[in-house]
């Protein structure tokens, strides 16, 4: 019998796969919440964190982040667990003996993997970032220390041909010390402003530049202007200088793309890290298919040691994949490897491993 193109065995495998996957998530997340609460309960009490904020601002946004963080591992465990049980109950043999090829049997597995991969992508691209923003605000309010900017000698291009410099920036008072700004056209300096500091005025939403000196150049002519205070609408906001750690986790994919373009324009030195973050939002969900392929190939055969042997070997492969992903991204950050290649090379390598194991699987 078929239902919308699916056979009963397809629906059976999809139900088993997704059911085991979400059951594993519920169990692990419940344990993680309990451990996290026991670790942070003293901070909550000390800072008098309201119960409703703990539940809705922190833990409700902690769950999707933690779920996606271990989504690939949950997928792998789910595949290994229920496929091993099917193998030891001789269900795999019965399916193959009925004329269904091993390749055809993989169909419901990949349908399930597609559902999980889309779920993971939507979480990473659009759902988790705003949830992270709320969670991180809570953490900096009740758990972590206030944000401080430790950058020195800040150079930025705030718009084409306009460059600013600050010796340091104070995030508490929104003041950039030893502030200067240059305007360059066709490689020629047109004007330069030097001041003691620039302070953000939240009332006028402008930068108040103190004790300034402006040198304007027009051919052989120069105009010098001095003053004690001047307001300026600069293409930068104070929030850009007090980014929390891993702040791109709070940006959805659209916001991240725009931020990368802006960082390119400003000549920032963190573009590689931003590109890695962007590419991982595509590569990480794709790993669901790879780990599904490896999981089925490993667990569809009876081996001495039972399900435990399958899970043990599978976890070793899964953790080696995560470790290899970290290893290659470090090469990209150091400038030794293209960030797109660095993010995708683990998927390429483990796809080859998956195909090799698939060929060894019982047919």
C-alpha cells in the first residue's frame, strides 16, 4: 500500500527516525537544563533574577540554541539506535528479502534527514539569532560581567573614502578618545579632523566632537578650522563598539550578510570569522545527510558487541567530525585556508567515508 508516494515501510522508518530524534532531544535538553540551573542558581539568587525572566528570557531561548548545537549528534544517535534494533530484530533482513534494495531502503532515511536539516537551517538562520539576543542580554544582566571594549588603536572606514581612528573607546560613557577622521578622494587627502574625543549624544543621536582641529585641502589652498565642540552625523553607532562575545550569534542570515558587507567596506580584520559563521549555517545542516548515511551503513549489520558497539564506533566518528571541523576553521582564521573550503572540507571527507561504508553495508 502507498500513501502520497510512501510505502508503509517508509512511513514506519520515518516515524522511528523522527520519533527517536526528538525523544533524544527531550531527554538530553532536560538533563542540560537541570545541570545548567544547578550551576547558575546562586547567580540567579544573588542578582535577584525574576523567575519569569529565568524561564522565558533565558531557558526558553537556551533550548533552541542547545538543540541545534547537538542536532547532528542527536541525528546520529537516533539512526544508530533504531536501525541497530531493526537489524537485531531481523527487520532489515526481512525488508531486503522482500525485494526492496538497500538503496531504496535509504529513501525514508534521507526524507527524515531532509526534515531535520531544514529544521536545523531555519533554527540557525532565523530562529536562534533573536533568541540568542534575548538570552545573552539576560546573561550579561544577571550572570556575566558588563561588556567592556579592550580594543586599542581602532581604524575603520565608515563609508567610502571616509576613515576614522580612535585610540580607545569607553563603552560606559560612549566616548572615543583621540578621535580623528580623514576624507580621501581618488587617493588624495581632502580633509582631516583631529580632536580630543568624540562622545555619542543619545538625545540628538549625533556624535559631539570636542576640541577639534579641521584641515581642509583644495589643491594648493588649505583652510584651518578650530573649535571646542561640533556635532557630526557619522555613519557609525556606539553599539558597534560594545559587541558582546560571539555577537554574530544574535544576527539572522540577512543581518549577517549585511554586516559582512559593511565589515568589508570598513576593512575590518574579522571578515574571515564572519564568513566562517555564514558558511557553517549551510554546512552544518548538510552534515545531517552525511551522518545519516554513515549511521545506516554502520548499524544495518549485526556485529558482535550489539548496539553498544554501533553507538561507540558511531560516536567516535561523530566527535572526530566535530573536531575536524574545528581544526580546519582554525586554518581559515590564520589565513592558511579559504574559509568556504575550510568549512566544507569535513563534509566532503566524511561524505567519502559514508559512501565507502555504504558500499560495505549488507545488500
